[in-house]
C-alpha cells in the first residue's frame, strides 16, 4: 500500500523504522532478528537505505522484497541519483515496480567516498527534484522525500533550503521524512515555515535514539544535527558508563517523541541502526501513554498534514 494512503487512513500516528543493508552474513542475521522483534509492534512501514553510489542496490531490493514477503510489512526502498545515468535509474525503477513495490524515498544522495562535493555522472541527475520528476513521470509510486529541520548542510540558508523542498513537493513528493534532530522547537518552526510557503504534505519527524555517546557524535558530525547543550553535557558526564548513556538516550527520545505527537506530528520514523531494544522500549511506552490523545489527533497545525 502507498504510504500516503496509509497516513490518510490512520486512526493513530504512523510509526516506521529505517534499516540499512548489512555487509556481512552476521550483520544480515542481526538485521532480521531486529526486524522480527520490531514486527510485533506492527509498524506502518519500514524503509531500507541505498548505499553510497548505489553500492547496495541489489541488496536493498532483496531485503525490501524479503520484508514484504516474509514479514507482511510495507517496505520502501531509498533511491538516489549517485553514480547512475537516467537509463540506469529507469532500470532500477522498473526492477522495483516489477518486485511489487509501491513506495520509494527519492534522494539526491551523498557524494561517493573521497569526494568533497556531488557531481552527476554523464547523463545523470544533479538534484533530488529532478529524480522526483523522473519517477513521477513514468511510475505509479508514492514518492517520499527528505526534509531538514536544521537546514541541509549544503544549503545557502534556510529560505533557499525551503524553496528546494517546495520544488520536490511540486515535482511529486507526497510524504516528507526529516533528517534526525534532537531539539523539537526546530521541527515545529520548520513545519510552520513549510506551511507558510505552501508545502502541505505530511512531514514525519525522524528520530534516532542515542545508544552511545561516541556513536552519536560521529553521526551528528556527518549530518550536521546538533545536540542540545544540556543533553550533550549529560552524555559527557556518562562517558565512562555506556549503559547509563544508553538509558539517557532512550529516555530523551521517548520524551521527544511524546512532545512531537502531542503537538500534532503525524508519526515517528525511527532510525534504528539495525537494532531493536531502544526503539522497542520507546514505541511500547508511546503506545501505552498515547500522547497524541492529549491534544486530539489532528488538533494541532500539521497533525493531519504535518
């Protein structure tokens, strides 16, 4: 089923999980163990990333197909411009269509390892909006896109970043999923500005539970997300106690998700890093406390369209 249809028909927020294709048999085993554990929580959909330069294309499609066939879950493949000309992009899209997929997350993609900037290959595409147009012109997919509450690292400023986002939506994106963030006011302000310029599609916040101080420093250095000062200080005080740092990360993410849902976010997309315990604990707590009912589903601006 198309993700935009899942969102429109929901009677509670949508919850989804992101995985990445493992590089080893052991990693693949851990992935499907995590997936089996999270399957019990009945996510609305899951997504699988597309490696740098399309390096995991075949593995991504294999995993997405297995998730649909073996676990009866709606699965979405990430899809990037990196390292492919338009003929190659059409070939991958036909492969997805023939596999029965209904959803793609269209991204420009990061520069290949060793490159300092993105450069399209001959006959390729340079922008996510171009990729969205290519998909929308010939394929009946629900097209999701990425959004950046803290502004994309390569954007000149917040206004130009929003204009590029509007171009993607106008080209055919019907669902947006944000980059990970840790400061909710950034999301609320971003949604408000997006609505002001006419972006009216659902904007699902992306949340990564912190399970390691060192790990989250490495991830934020790559994507540009910032840690609130208080959270960063608390993690530093627990630098010698990994278990305490993980407990803090789970608690922070649970509170963050509760506030987002209470104020109208249409769901939560969890960046799982192919692990289940933190995400399971948070989602179980949310399902018990149902924070979205404190405001009433659809009560806040953007609950139905956020």
